[in-house]
C-alpha cells in the first residue's frame, strides 16, 4: 500500500462522515487527497459550521474539483483507493455512467479503471429505480456501495459512536490494515 487515499465530499447530508474520515486517516498517518464539490462545501458549513479553509486543513492535499489536470486524475497517481463520504445521488449517477465532469468523478473513474477500491457512502432515502440501477452499475464495475447505516448491536451511546463505527467499517472495506471496526461477539 502507498499509504494514500482520495477522499471526496459531495452535497449529500452526512458531512460528518467525510470530516471524521479525514480526522481518522490523519491520526493513522495516511496521506489524504481531498476533493470537495461546491455543494459539499456548502453542506459541511451547514451541518458542521466549518468553512472551506477549515475543511481543507484536515487533508494533506486539497484539490479544486474543477482541476481536471490534478495528479489524482491520472492512473499513474498511486493511491490505494478512494472514499466518497457522503456521496450524493448525482455523484453516484456520474460514476455509474463514467461522466468525468469534475475532478471528483474523474478520480472515481480512475480508481475503478485501475482496479483500486472505491467506496461510495451514498445518502438518500428512499431509493428510486434510477438510484438502485446506478448502485448496481457501480457494484458491477468493482465499486463498493456503502450507505452509512449504523449498527445498534454494540449499543452506541452517542451519535459520535455511530459515526466512528461506520468510519472504521468503511476504512476496513477499502483495505486499510490499521482500521479497527468493532466485531460482533455473538450472543
């Protein structure tokens, strides 16, 4: 592993997942490359009170979503994978159909074509048929569709615990050996 991950943040609700991923990856010493869409920045501000500068400070490198020439737009950039947290249905559709209309969707396309792990934390409910078909398409291409649905069998005591458990599961799914998801111990 190169020790590098790309993190995308879109305008779907659940900005805490992207922020917590960046915080956790920094604590683990993993280099992060952030691409936040304009709607993602808006939502981070609305849900968490952070501005663009504060969000970008959580990453090692922050990329402008309009910069299609950035390093992460190329398969020669050795990243271990990419997480989009949260992932809007617009971004899901773009990835499912190969529409590389911004750096985030281009980086996701590169992740898939290079057969690296792509995890999309999709946020929308209920799903319509287009959502489901797009999830199927991404899955068939090798991506992981991971709606951040919390587990309650550990009896979480706070929203932070729910978020942290979900983040650890996501990091494990992209193959990060340092991830520590809580395991079910049985009854």
